[in-house]
């Protein structure tokens, strides 16, 4: 077999790519479409383009939370993974809006046969119940190996799509079977999240719906062990704190994704009454550990399909390819980031996993078949190879668990839990810091710049974002979310998710950038995602902030502010453009509010400053009064002739000096740019 990958842009480029790689139309070609563009029309267009060139190919795909091409990770792109088989027959089936168990049963009856080596399933991310789907398949063939995953939508949790040969749906399962006596497949997985705290028992559950754990309602359980901020932010906060259970030696993660009217919670996979679960959090060193590769015979295979959890990409961000690149260095590979990974255990039972990276290795090489068949019997053992750092973490984790049980009723228990929470927040700080742009982004557009970003606590509600729309255009956002610390930080994650979707739409549609429209979309999106149109909601969160668009070639700035002013220094004059007196989100705000948009012509030497209210509202001085807008403007004006780096140091010095022995009030963010 042969696997090649193509970053799709249009039918012409695809045709040239296939010619260069000598791929001609055959019935045994499988094209997997992994699309970060969450649009039905786009998927149909891509499918049509492929069919025009390869009319006999089987085309299957899903929308994603990120794409993987030759070990590299992309966002908002469409990747074509093209597998050409020599001795393998491909069968496919597509079922929309049917009971999950019946769907699995029908798929197995339709396309699973005696020589089927693997069944690859792509389901929507919200409606299909994976465990019921697997049970339906296993009722027909209990030994079949299942792989694949649930479609994503870049973390927006709004709409996911699956594709098969031109059929596209947001409530469906697309299935393909690979059938051959010469095809060998093996599956591997990595979780490498650390379980912490005591084991808790699932006391009332039905399928993926859980009523109580340790006889407590689910939200009360999260509130008890993770705090009010996490519990109030559910289900959006749940992905960072999954529940992990052990099944047949496999760590299986479950993520809460919604609540029902009766207070029960829906998880991404089934939970069984009587089984033990523990909270877990991401251990970055363990996630990046690829020691299993040195103990496996990966290079003996011809191709690898990777179906990995989006949470891993969120945590590792620009380091995500540390996991995927080593595989690509050995064999051809591709894949996508999912909302749930499908995996078959040693005992032939199948599970939907979360937070994992699952791998499906394939080979039609007859010479290697006997060797691979022997090794595949131990494939699951290979994935759990333990590195020295992993052993240390596991040893410490075991010691922590034993100690917690021994001193559960003593004062030391509180200190231990506090440490675990502190460690988790430190990891959250790593995630939040990874969202901020590199300084090189500013250097591409501005003569000089500085950024002050100081969360009051380990994590904060302030965030600044910069998105390059083109070589001439940049979008800069300075955001102050509700509160600070953990609750503010989780709102920043929501802001980032919306921002990525907005930027993707601007880039893909080439629509004119309107900062006013961007703030309006933010306002509607936050209110919708936090269900603030529901009078019974307890989520009264939102943010203030400024949106600045700069077009370098046109020397034009557009600015809109939600309770956030823009300070401009022209020569020897300082001017302040006030932001609208309207915040983004919050229960009582106007959903349809239209923000003002200010257009500013850029002149050489002009300087702009945007600050959240943390600097201006900081108490201090002789009387404990706030620093104030007037004092801030004077400080900026008095030092605007200095280099931006020197201005930053002066602003920090004056803030610390004014604060004195007073407590820091809030997160502080100030951005200064010079043209």
C-alpha cells in the first residue's frame, strides 16, 4: 500500500498532486478528508473535486479540532489522506439519524465480512452514542477491530459533520471496512494523564448518563473536589479534569459534556454502576513521552492513521507535533484531532476514549506479515511501555494516594489537596500562556512594541491575542474577562475559541474586517455559549476589551472598544478614544447592541496604547486611591519618546511604586505599539 497526503486548496492543484505521485483511478483507493473548515458546502465541494479525478475512490471524512499531515499539525485546513491499496477491498456505508445500536448492527451486516481486518468509523460529535454503536457492531461480529473517532468543530461545541462519498450530515456515522487476507493492522494508544485523589464509585448511571458518583450529584462532586469556579463553569471546564477508570488494564477517560434537566450529567462514553473513577489532569512530560516507539516495530508498517484528542493539542499547542512527528519520521501518516477516539482492547471489546492519541498501523507487505502478526498480539503491551520519568510519576502518584487514604481525616489532607489543585492551576497557566502570540508577530507589523501581561494569580482573566490576517493585516485584541484567577482564565479560553472561528471566517471569506462587527459577534456568541438568554442561568460572565485592526499597506486603523479606551499619541498630543459603555456577554446586556467603529489614519511615529482596568484601578499611594486614568495618561505622555522597552519598564516601576504594600487588585495588561 501507499499513503500520500495533500493540503487541499482546489481541484486543479489536487489533480497535479495526483499526477506527480502517479496515482490513477482505482477502486481500492481510500481518501480520508479531515477538515477544520466546518461547512457542509465545503465538504461537498471537496468530495466532488475528488470524485471528478478519482471516480472509483472511497471518500470518507469528518470535521476536526485540528488536522495532522505528515506529522505536522494544522488548524482550519482541509487535509486529504490518500491510501492506495494493492490487495485490499474497501467497502463503505453511511447511516444518518438512526438509533446508535441499530446503526452499528446495520453497518456490520452491510460491510463487515470474513476477511475484514479493521472497521473505521467516523461519527458526529454530539448525537451518536459510541458505546451503543460498538455494541451494535459487536452483536454481529464480536472480534472486529474498530478504529476512528468523533468529528470535531475546533472546540466550539456547536456543529460537527461527517462525510461519505458526497453524503454529509451532522447526525450520522460514516463507515469503511478494509478487507484482505494480506492486510495486517495493529492499534496503539497513549493517554499519559495523571490520576489524582481518591477513587470514587459510580453509584447511579445508565449508559453515558450519570446521576450520582459516591452518592453525590455530579455537579456537587466537582464542586467539592475542584471548587466553585470549576463547578460553575461546567461543562466547559470539564475537559481539563476528566474522570479516568481502568478497563482491562487500559486507562479510559470520560469527559462531561452536558447536563440534563433532572441534574444528571452526560459523558462522552458509558459509565457503569459500581466501577471506580478518579479525577485526572494533564502531565505534559508524560504526554510528550514517545519511548514506546523505540520498543515497537512501527517502521515495519507502511502507513499510520492517527486519531487524537483535541485536548492534547490545546495543552501542547505549538509542541503538539512532538507527539506526531516521530511517527512521521518512520512511516507515512495522517489524521485528525477528535472529540472522542475509537479503540479496541486486547479482549476485543471496543471503547470510546478521550484525551488519548490512538494509532492504527497498516501493512500489505507479505514478507513482514508473519512478523507483524506475532507482534500485534502484544500491541497493547507496547503502548504501555514505561519510561523512567513515567515510573517516577507513577511512584509519586501511588505514594500520594496511599498517604491520602491514611490521613484522610487529618489536617494534612487539606494541604495535599491544595498542592494538587495548585499543580493543576500551574498547568492551566502553561495552557493560557501558550495562547498569547509570539513577539515576532508584532515585529512583522509595527516598528516597536511592548506587552505587559501580569495575571494577579497564577492564571488570570486578562488575555491579549494577535492574529495575522495577511502580510499586511493584523487583528489585535486586549481582553479583560470576568474576575481573575481560574474563572477569568476559563472565560479567556472561550474567548480564544470564538476568536479562532472569527479569524478563520475572515480569512476564508475575504470579507471586509469590521471591529464593530467582531465585538457584536463576540457579544452574541458569549451570551449563546453561556446560555445567558435563559433566565434561570447562573452564568453571568463576559468581558471588556478593545479590538484593533491595522492594514499596513493602507495605513489604516479600525478600533472598537467595550468599556476599553484607546490612547493615541500624535507628535506632542495625546488623544483618548472612549470605548462604548457596553460589555461583552453578561445576563442583562443587550444581545443586539451595535458598537461604534473608529477609523484612524496612521502617521509615522504614532503610538497607541490599550490597557485593561487592572492598571488604572490599582489602589495605592498615600490614601489608597486608584491609580486613575488621568495619572496613566500623563505617565504615558511623559515617556512616549522613549523606546518601547524602556516605556514598559517605567510603567511597571510606577505601578509597583504606587501599589506599595497594597494588595494587587486585578490582572494587569498593557499593550503599546509604535508605527
